[in-house]
C-alpha cells in the first residue's frame, strides 16, 4: 500500500528531489500538475502514484 499523501506539505520531485512548495498534496488530489523547476519534468498525482508503486515493487524484489 502506498503511503498517505500529506495534504498540506510541499511535494518534492521524485527525479531530482527538488522541493516544490507550491505543489501540495491537496492541489494534486484536486487535479493540479506541476513542473519541476530544476529538471523540468511534469508531475501529477497519477504519475507520482506510479513512481511510488514502482519504488515499493523494487523494495519488495530487493528483500526476495
């Protein structure tokens, strides 16, 4: 199961880990997207969920 999305905390870019204060969990759940100012990747709630699911998959495979 994916971790709960903090609705008020700023989000960081999964690719370069730059903190993006204007992107919050609440905004993402409302359908917003954002572009990382450092690496220029476009992110939204669906893409962040995919990255989180892949991280869990990789962690599970490392334990096996």
